[in-house]
C-alpha cells in the first residue's frame, strides 16, 4: 500500500460528555469512491469535522505521515485535504473563473506574488474542463444552476490540489441527469484521489460506491461493497429499519 491513504484509528469526539464519535477505525484508500452512510445523528458530519480539524478529537488521523489531529485546520487544507458542505459555499457575486482563481490562489505562491496574473493558469483551465463549466467561466456563480454550483465547489478543491476530498451530500437537490454527471465527475477525479462522500441518496450510493461505511450511534456498524452492506442483517435492522 502506498502512503496515499487516510487512516483513522480509535477516533473519539465528545460534546459535553456526549460521545458523538466512538472509537472509529477507517482506512480510506486512494482510487476508490468511499461512501459514508447512516441515519441522522450517526456521526458522519462529526467524523468529517474531526478529519478537517473543525472539532477536537482524540485518537489518530494520519495522512502522508502527518497526524491531522495535531495539525491546525489551515495546515490540514495545505496538506491536501479539502471538503465541501451541504450548501455550496461559492462567492455568488464573482465569476466562475474568479472563484477558481481565488481558491487556487490561496495555495499557489506564484498567484499570491502576482506573477500568474497574465491569462488563466493552466490548472484553472483544467479544472474548468473537468467540471464542465468552461463555457460558463465568465458567469457570476450566483446565477449558476444548483448542480453547477456544486461542481464549481468541487472545482475549487481541484485547483487547491486536494488529494483527499470529503463531500457532504453533493447530489442533494440535483436532477437525475445532474446526479449522473456528478457520479461520472467523481469517478474521473477519484481515480487518483481519495474521495469520501456523505450520502443519503441510496440509489446514488448503489450506482457509484466502491466501498460503503455504515455509521450508527457514533460507531462503524459495517463496511464493504454495496452488496455486502445490503446483505448485512445489522444494517437492515438499524439503517433500513427492517
Ligand atoms: P450525521 O452527520 O450522521 O447526521 P452528526 O455528526 O451531525 O450526525 O451528529 C452526531 C451526533 O452528535 C448527534 O447526536 C448530534 O446531535 C451531535 N452533535 C453534533 N454536533 C454537535 C455539537 N456541536 N454539540 C453537541 N452535539 C453535537
């Protein structure tokens, strides 16, 4: 196994004595689409918050020999860990291109020093192409369709060179066609990244998941392929309510 994986070992998160994450172990390998599912309150968001340094946690979260629990949030981003939230957080008044420029610029020294202001940097062009928004580059992000805003957010992670992407319900509110385009996008960018998707849309999970982790009451209840998860009686009982 190369070092491009995210390792979570014995992680716990407590909120005022309430254990929201309870001794979670996970190994998230590059090149697979990982889906994190489970009922509301299972701890999915809190786990992602722990990885990105937004809540204090105990245990070990390691990426490329760095312990993320002992790393400040902005340094976690610099280490190549990126995330999206349920509601897209793009700059609505700025163009698609400006959004990508800003996201990339935070991380690129040349941009910060004003050296890369002539023309569009190639990594921005590539991101535009990947997310399918090349023709809409001059549009204000605020007028984009819901799905396009989500893709722009993913594009913002691409220009930051995020090697690990944690996506919170990226297809919520999307049309069937947009969901399919998003799944294809994740497949394309996921081949050389570690992608973790929190998702409630089981049809989307069935179509695109390589590995599914089911969480319940702060713990990992089961992990495996979609078929393995669906056949697991504990999952049926707790998650599907059968
Ligand atoms: P999920 O994303 O699976 O729906 P969450 O991670 O949001 O679950 O929540 C897990 C549990 O932790 C829930 O019981 C929730 O109420 C609790 N929780 C989440 N954030 C906080 C917080 N900041 N303070 C107290 N309890 C919290």
